[in-house]
C-alpha cells in the first residue's frame, strides 16, 4: 500500500490511509494565506493531530510503499496503540 508522510518543520507524520492529500494541501495553503491557523489530520494509528500552520511553517510531502495494515483505516474514532496490538 502507499503511505504519505508529511514533514512539518522537524516533525514527520505518517498519514493514515483514506485522506484526501490534495484537500489537506489546500487547507494548509489557506491557513498560511490567512496568517496562520490550526489544521487537523489523521496519522497512522488513527490518531488526530492538529498543527498550527503559519507563513513560517515548512511542509514537505513524500510517498512510500509499505506493507498493508488493516488497522490503518484513517478512522480517528477507532485508534490503536501501535503495531504490536
């Protein structure tokens, strides 16, 4: 399966499956254009993360192929603790 990672300044987030990456990019652009705003997204483990994006925030996306994990469905209402559960 394909996994997208997003680096925000020095923090790297592996995004959960099923997210609209283009919509996330647009929300980040809008937040920066407004001078800064929190935006939320779901990471592997189905955990929601909120980041304050501002004109001083560096963001980079990358894509990699990883093994399929049925728990990584992008549902923040059903988080899991890690790969050993």
